[in-house]
C-alpha cells in the first residue's frame, strides 16, 4: 500500500464507491441545481406533463369516491388479500375505518383513504407516463449524456472491460440461465411490477420498502445499461461485473426504486437516477482505468474485488 498509493484523483471516487446509494442523492441534487440538466429535461417533457396532469386530475375527480368505496369493501371482506385482518387490527367495537390501528398504533388517517390515494397516484402516474412516453425516454438519455459531458469525458473515456478479481465468480451461462435472465427482464418483470407489486405497495409504509427491495437489482441493472453499452461489454462480462458488485447494485437499486416508486413525482426521479447512475459509472470507470494501469505495469491484485482499493 505504502509503495503504491492510490492516486489523488481516485481517492474521493473510492470513498463514494463505498456507499452507492449516495449517487442517488447526488443525482437528485444535480437535477435540481444544474440548469444544463433540468432545463432540457423539462423543455422536452413539459407539454406531455401538462396534458397528463389535466387528464389525471379529471380521472381523480371522477373515480376517487368509487375507488375508495371498492377498497373499503375489499378491506372488510374476510376472503380478500386486502382484508383488515392482514393489514390492520380492527377492534370488535370499531364501527368505522377511522378507528383502525396499524400494528397497535393509532393512524392519523384511515387506511381506505391512504390506499385510495396511493392507487390513484399509481393510475395518474401511468397516465403521465402514457403522455410523456417517448419524450421522457429521450430526456433520460440526454441527462446521461449531459452528465458524462459535464465531467469532461468523451466516448474515448470508456475503455474495454478489465477484470478486477483474481478469481472471478462463476455465472450461469447455460440456456436455462439465459432464458431465466430474459424472462426476469421482460415477461416476469412486467407481471411482477404491474400486477404483484401494486397490491404490495398499498400496504401502509412497509409495503413500499418491500416493493423497492424486490425491484432493486433490476432497477440498478437497467440504469447502467448505457455504461455497459459504452464499454462494449459482452453478456458474460456484464454478468460477472454485476455479480462482483451485487450488493452495491442492490443498495443503489433499492434507493433508486424507492424514489421512483413515489406516485407522480417518481417520474422526475427516473431522470435524476439516470444522472446518479452516470456519476457512479464515471467513478467505476476511473477504477477500471486504475486496475488496467496496475495490470499493465505487472502489479498483481491480491484478493477478490480489488480489496486494496476498498481498504483505502
């Protein structure tokens, strides 16, 4: 360590890499404060957002009472997964949902109202997504590109993949593994996100965190697709890279999914998360450059996961 210290330009990056969720906070901060990031994103999305909010407001006014009535009926139906016996402890003398408790704690609101608001929030978010559609995808890509450019980096900054472990982990490259991966990205992912996670996210407080945990790894992988593409990484290299940092990806993905899961304003966080992911990719690439230089000079890393960098 003493004979070969970490370069000064990499020391701060190593500190940030120790806690990946910090990049989510950085992404939010930069989107809110950097005009070169928030102005192009808003200009691209403002017309769709305005139309979507108008339609969402009308939808909310027309359906709120109906949806709340349906939710109340489901909460009081013993055979329903949303039954109060699963969600709250309703006393024998309680005559209205305003008297509910959540695991023994008195709630400042009734559960049916809370769930109706969350459900409508998810619906309005879907309406906004429909109206934004292609424009928000463009805004996310531009946010990534502008973030990288703001660091003074061009396409030549992304070097070919360098293995950082002495003994890389074994990843499943069998046909079943590839099929499983494809299913998890597309069909199963769609079912889980749109069908299974919605009822879960309606569970007061805890459901939001559980849903974010289930989406964590997939969210992080998706946010780093531009990074893998820029480095021209193969499927095998990508799988190994993620496996070596699976807990980093889970932590980053959990924080990102938690913000994106917030109704309506979560769409803005899908842009800020792309900024945070780009910042994280920038630091990961700086470490890749450092490892490449060490290998070029004949230095052999000891241990797995570049322990030398982590200990610094």
